[in-house]
């Protein structure tokens, strides 16, 4: 009787195994073979719903329909810019701790503005000299990529890729195999000697194809008939500054990117940064890199971060409601469709963990708001500073009391203040009180107030999270909702408000279930979640927590 039971049980197990194979059942590995981070600059959360019916089935829709969609994810710091966001995603903490307080910051002692990845101690690898002096030298803690490298004894392959230097460098970290960015002088991809001494042969071959020239020889027409972009502003409107003064389709890229000299016609490769073709070029390189470096082809988890930046320049020059912005998103969606198709065919969905998010949102053009009877405006900081200088001269005597102003921050002359026997905190408070009187200013906060107090919620907490005593200003200005600083662009991000801080966050592949999360998710949690899923230590300054929903 026992013999019959054993034979029967064996047949049952064999039947189950055959059924599983016939249905294509697959048990995912203990760890993903490849983690892919996708960051889309200036992808506001509301864009997903706004353009849902226009998206392809295999791009953003596929990620959302088959993955976990976090509907209430946001950044918990003040200066919502690209560099602080990438550093936060990589380190799992806020600018206060990782040190990247902005894309650029002012250094009073040198009286100069420092770019977040500038490093004169390195040399370029490929490309032009001036575009190669970059490294993660200003990033203080470790990143997820760094910890993945350490945990695997250096066996994990880690890469960063993006048109802008900081998107590639900050996302990948200190010990990455390489970070590659676009050289807008030569139209090729490059790195620095912080990572590699020279470009690999496959990338030299890729660069030799001169794809930038090919893309800049085209014409940017809308992907769909203009009338189908009905939820956008008219293609012809008074709000947009456009590209090289043009703000109406079509855009003749060859004509607009080539100098007009008769005997010395020269291509301006920086023009590619302003159009959707730059995202296609990025996707091209991402696929080539994964193929050539054999990412995800062994049992050790690899990591690549890919940043798409076309929407950033387009948003600044056209605004979030422009046909150009909508078309850039639809074109990126098609690039994502092609990329996901490649990944699923090459490695298989169950072997790859993908997250997609954005570095920040974007404010609506203030003139659009005011024309719709909604309070908004441009803060004229130059006028405010001129009056502030005069005021300080009246209160404290003639002197150069202000060293500089940058990114809503006033930098005071500490040497003059000390020599005058004055207390820094008193002058900071005087400046803050004076600036709050200007139209468009919500609050102005003294640096000593942010440094000496632990705020746990609200706008002050976000301002505290962006504050580094060595890199931030003496007084930080928070504008009112829908107000932006007056510069050459029609609109900007860089605030605590929903339109800037609320971003989509989508998880896809490996063991990710189809679901949505409506609770508040802090973007600090991304690195902690990746580390927990891949079973490596958290980045060493991480303050985020793993998203428990992804472990069910």
C-alpha cells in the first residue's frame, strides 16, 4: 500500500512540474540580477494622469499596470533641484547630511559659484577637457551603488548614465565602474579619471557613429496631430520663450543647431540637450552599455542608473502645459517601451528590478496662473537685494555687508561682521525680517535658526533638511505658492510645494506585485528599500526606511 502511495505521489509531483513548465512558471532568484534606476527630470506626478490616454501600452502604462505605483511620494527638502534629488535617491538621506544642497552653491571665501560635481583634481576620459573635470568629490556619504560594490567584494557592476554630469555621477556614487555623461562640445559620451583612465573600446565605437549629428539633422514635429494635445495650451501662445526664440512646431534641428557662417558652418551640440532626441540618444547608449558590459548576466546583482533630461530644458522654456512638454513625454514613453522590450527579452522580467521616478516637478508659468485669476508672480531678487544693501548701510554703516546671493539664499560678509564686533545671528534676523516684507516672499529664515533647531514638520523642517552650515546661505527665502524667481526662463522648480516635490514612483519586475500605495512615501526611503531587497548594508548616512509593501 505504501508503495502505491509513493508512486501516486511521484506522479502528482511530476504532473505539477510539467504543468508549471507548460504555463511558463518561473521562480525569481533570491536577488535581482540587475537593478535599473530610471529618473525622468521634471516629470510632475499629475502628468501620468494627464497624458494617460496618449501613452503607449508598453512604456509607462506597462510599468504601472504590472508594477507597484506609489501615488503619494515626495521629497522632504526645500531646494527641489536635480542634484540634491539624485544624491537623496542614492544615499537615502537629505541634503543636510549628504552635502549636495543644490545644483550649485556660492562659496563666499572664494567669491565664486561651485558646481556640485566640479573637481579640478581629475582629468577627462574622452570628450573635451572642460567637460571632464567632474567627480563625486562633494558627495559626503556612500550610495547604494557603493554599498553594493563593497558587499560583493567589487564583483557587482555599477554604472551611471545621464546627459548631465551630476545625474550620472551622484546616482552611481564614489566606487562605480564608470559614470558617463554627454559632452555638448563634441557630441559624444565621456567620463573622468575618477572612474576610468580612458573610454572602453565599445564606447569609442559608439561615439564614432556620430549619432548626435544624425539626431540634429532631423526635424522635431509633434508625434500626434497638434489638435490631439487638447489638454495643453495652444501651440501658439504668449507665455513660452521657446528654443532660440522659436516656440511653434516644427523645429528644424539641423538649421537651428548649425552656425550661419558661409565658410565655417559649425554644429552646436549643446542644442541636443533642448529637444527629445537627447532622451533617445540616452536610451541608445543604455542598451549598448547593458549589452557590452554584460549587466545582469551572472548571479551577482548589478546596478545602472539612467537619467532622461530633455523634459527639464523643455519645461523651463515652454512650461508644464505646453504641447512641446506633452510631446517630449510621449516620445520618452516610446523610448521606454523600446527599452523595456529589450530588457524583458534579454534578461527576463523576473530577473530585473526597475524603479522609475523623477528628480522634481515644475511650477506652472506665473502668467498662466494670473491670467486664470490665481495668485502668482515673479520674485525680483535683484531689486530686493539692492534695497537690502541700502537698508544695511543705514543700520550698520557703509560696508559690503552682502557677499552674494544664489538660489534664494543671501550670503553675508562674515569677516566684516566680525571686524565690526557685531553678532552674526542678529544681522541674519535683521535681513530675514526685512526680506519678508517683499511681495512674493512667504518667509525668510536665518541660518542660525535652522542650525540650532530641530523642526519635525512643515516648511521649516524641509528648509532645515536642505541646510548645510558650510554650503548654505545665511538667510534662506521661501516664496509664496506659484511664485518663482525672475530669470531668463519662463518658470522653474525649487520650492517646498506640491508641484515641485510630489513625483511618481513606480516599481517593476523581479518580485514586485501589481498594486498601488496611497500612503505618504518619503523619497529618502528608496535607497533603504533597494538595500533591503538586495540584502546589502544601507548607505552609511541613510535615514530612510524600507517600503514594507514590497516585501510581501
